[in-house]
C-alpha cells in the first residue's frame, strides 16, 4: 500500500486517487476501457466478484480497481447523483 498517502489512522485507500502515478492511471484506463456500457452506467451496483473479474480481464491490480470504483461511487453520491452513477435527480434536471 502507498504509505505516503496514509492519514492519521494509517489508511491510504481513497487518498491514492488524488495523485495516482502513471502506472496506476494506465491500469485504471485499461479496466474502464473493457467495461461494458451497462457496467459503467451501473458502477454502484457492481459486486465484488464483478469488480474482480473486470480487474482480472484487464490485467490490473484488483485492489486498485476496487478503490477506484468505490471512490467513483462516493464521488457520485457526494455530487448528488443517483446511487447507480446516473444523472442527477429529476428535480435538479428541470
């Protein structure tokens, strides 16, 4: 784990997404590139097994990809998007 991003509790998971290195960006790009449109639209609904399968198929670090998916889902929720990562709620779209 990348300890340079550890917080006061020693966690560095989501912090690594703030400054990924080139190798990590390349891995994440490969993983996202092989995702189906449905998987991309329903990212919040992906199971651990699906995330692992995508990571394995893309030949990327499964932990890195899981952190990315979790961070994406949290960002979508923070930004007021639906849980499945879709567009903002209908009242905001009007």
